[in-house]
C-alpha cells in the first residue's frame, strides 16, 4: 500500500497504483515497428485482463491483425443509459530501450528516490496504471459512474496503430458502441510558469489537437554503373538534392485555435508577449522551459529526414536511392503541405506515404472540459487548465474517425524542475510517485463527474 504523510488513508486505487505501474513496466512490450522483432503485447494484455476479471469485469481480448498484438476491452455500466459512453484508452506497447544506457534496468519497474523508473513510465504505462487502478476500485466498491465507462488497453501505438487502434476501428467498431468522448495520453500534466509578481502558477495542459503524422518515402532512380565513370544521372545525387531542399525548407507559421488559446493563456499568466510573428518568438518560448520544443513545433508543418538508403558497394553507382521523412502537418494543411513537397523535391523524385494519419482538433469547451477543470481545481485550487496542441500523435487520430471527441488528459502534478518532455522515449524515463497519486485522485473526481 502506498501512503504519504499527507494521506495516511489512501483510496484503494491510490494504494495500488504504484505497484500496478511498476508491474506493467516489467512486461517488455518493446515495439520496433517490425513484426519480426517486436515483442508484442499479449502477455501484458492478458495480465491486464486478469486484473479486471479479479474484481468482476467481463473482458474481451482481441488480437489485432497479427499474432501477439493484444488488446483488452471492458465496460462499466453507468447511471444514465441515454448518455454516450466515455472511453479511457491507453497503449501497452513502448519504444525499445538499451539497458546499458540506463541508471536502472528499463524493464525492472524500479521504485526509488520518489519515482517509478522504466520504459513506459510516462509513455504511457503511468496512465494505464491509473485507469486500471480506478477501474478495479469502481467495480470492487460497486461504484456506478454517471455514464458508461469503456476501458481500452491497446497495442501498437508506437508504430502508428496498424496492429492496434487503426485495425480495431476498421475491423471491430462494435467495441466502441455508444462511445461519444474519449480521454488518453499527453495531456493534463502541469507546467509551472513564472508570474510578473515573482510567484509561480501551475497550468495543466489539456490536449485538444494534434498534428497529422506522416512517414514519407522519397525515391530517386538513375542509371547504374561503375563508380569510376562520368555520370549525369546519379540517383544518389538526385535524392541528396531533394533531401537537402526539403529539410532546409521552413513552412509558414499557421496558428490554430488550440495554439492561439494556449499562447493567450500563458501570456496572461506570465506577462510575456507570445506573438508568433515576433522575430524573437523562439527566445520568448524558451522562457517556458523544455515545453517550448513541443509548442514551437505546433506553429508550422515540419518535415525531417530520418533514414537514408542507397548502394551496396563503394565502386558501384546504384540505380535507386531512398530517403524517409517524418512529416507532421497542422490541421487543415495537408493539401498545401503536399503541394509544397512536390515543388521542393522536383519531378525526378517520387514520394509515397508509408504511414499517413490525419491531424485532429476539437474545441476547449463543453461538459467534459468543465469536468476536467473542476477535477484539477478540486486538488490544486490555484491552478488553471489550458488547451494545447501536441506536436506528435496518439491513438486519438483513429478513434476520431468514429466521430469520437478526443482529449489528452492523463493528469500529473510535476516538479517544476523536471524535464518532462525529455522523458518521452528518453533514457531514465520515470514518473514521480506523488504525481501518480495526484493523477489518480484527479481522474477519480473527473470520472465521477463526467
């Protein structure tokens, strides 16, 4: 049981959430993006199902498109049958980790120095653990929430969801029957900002939007030949020029509603001018700390080269050269983005989407947003909730195709000095124990009033 001096009588969920998160981390669910080398989620999913069944849930285990890619669903009946269901979703897979680089073993689930350490601690087995703890508490104590709650634990988010959310939406839409709203990862965490009077203010960032995710392959073809000859049709050279032009291009600033609302709120709290058109906007953003990396990336589309492939011998000019770009596109910008790419790469290079997931944006209003705000303020009265756009992507992209309104709300009250954004996919990934306990309390309040 997890107790603290300020809370000697924790709820059932608080008492077990740390051990649940630690146990989840001990399942190595590393996702390389390739079926041959990916561990798979089956063992972890079956364990989650067992935890739910132990308190009386009926669960459904689904393998999505490939052996071992496990997903688990359960539903808790709510009081109001006429209302749409609320889904809480979390992915069970994690990115790989190299143990030699870490202070602790990344799959040991170590609890020390006030943190739970390990791969997935913030992405996103912390939220999975909180969801699981509250699902178990509600069922064991006979709690009837205001509306049906659907608990979804899914596979393959770290590789775009082909064997997780995307497959489930396409092949098993019945699992989402009646769901109108959903909450998932990368939102609800605190950002401490300085105020003009020398005090600080905790803002809790609720994700209301995320950029589109596209992994794009560029291909150039030329004449193969001996490396000692003169060549005016070299696939490597053609591709290199296209890669250089696209990588160097700066797309125009386009401010969405979510980003504008975030900048307005932070400006009100800090007294700083977050005018995106300012020549020193990067310097102003830097005053927010490491979150500036995420916020700055939501001002414009991005296209970053990540992989190159060409040739098989030093003295042979290859016939084909390929590059892969990680593209992140703002809502409403996809067509213009592709037109710009085509102009930059030129007619001698072709492009194709390896993975292409749409952007998403909703508004920061309505009953669910009110419930999030009330839950945060109930446990941090001087706080403020604000919307923001995630520069990356989540499973919300797939669920939105079903007409589900999605938010990122995995509440954590974080130490101001913690470089939270660097922990995602980083070495020594960890989550504060106190943040887990806080998040569990906030989520409980939220679910009972949603």
